[in-house]
């Protein structure tokens, strides 16, 4: 009896899982290499060696080094934006902002390399971010700023420029990833622990919420 071939969707599933697994592994290896050596100092060959796949696989999934680098940046920004998308005009500002600050610090703790890659790219001119920072992104940013403006209009927080408030939230929470060496050196630590990020969260929540006329919620 002739053996029946699996349905097309059954054939696609294993291949899809393998592809997804490879893409995740490649992005993780590329993140480490770009964080350690920068864009110019990283090669597709060293990424392939780190991930344990043939170099041809990297080119198959991402085309070239720049395509892979842009994919790493896009992945970083997507993860960041996801945490910010949860803020809503219906939220209690004190509770929502405290949770956001702590979640952003937790992201910095768990993904320090991602934050450093983004910082290095911005410092070197952001050429590889232009595809992401387009009109749609600016519209998204204005939408996020509108949440803060709505809180101000309702008298829930003190009036302050929403854009600069967002920059403050981003910069202060990323500092502990981007400048971990400086923080460790000045506090005489070999590395930052979760307790250090929790303590930083307490300070940032207190300062930022007080500055907005809010009472910080109990930790």
C-alpha cells in the first residue's frame, strides 16, 4: 500500500518550529557578539560559531550582517514597546507608572546586552534605526505621550512635558544596563544583583512619582 503523504500543514509545522528555534538562537548569539564587539567588529562567521550553525544558515534567514543587526535592534525595540503599550488613560497613574518603572528595570537586568546595543547604535548616529523610527513610530510615541497628557488634563498628575517625561523614564531605567560598569565601580560591587535593581526601582519610583505630584504606592 502506498504511504500517504502528510497534509501540507503537517509538513510545515516541524520546519516552522526548526526555523523559529534557529532564528531565536541566531538573534541571541548575534546580540552577544554585537554587544561585545560592535557592528564593525562582528562578523557573520563569529556569530555562526557562537550559535553552532553553518554560516549559510545566517544568510538564509537574514541575508547579510546588516540585515541581522537590524533584526536584533527591531527585536529589542519590540520588547521595550510591549511594556509601554500597557499604559492606559484609565489606569491609576501612580500604580501604572510604578509598575512600568519596575518592569523596565527588570528588562534592563535580564537583557543588559540588548540595551547596550541600542545605546551604541544611537551614539553612532542611528543609521540602522531609520526603518524603525519612521512616521508610524512617531505616531506611536505621540499616542504614548497622549496618555500622560490625558492624566494631566484630568488633574491626576502635575503638568509637565510628556515627551521629556518619557525620555526620563527610558533613560533612568536603562542606565543600570548601559552603565553597569560605572555603577559597579562606584558602589564597589563585582556585578549588580536583583536587589540592586529593586533598590534602584524604589528610588526612581519615589523621585519620579513625587515629581508628578503622586504618592508612591507601597512596594
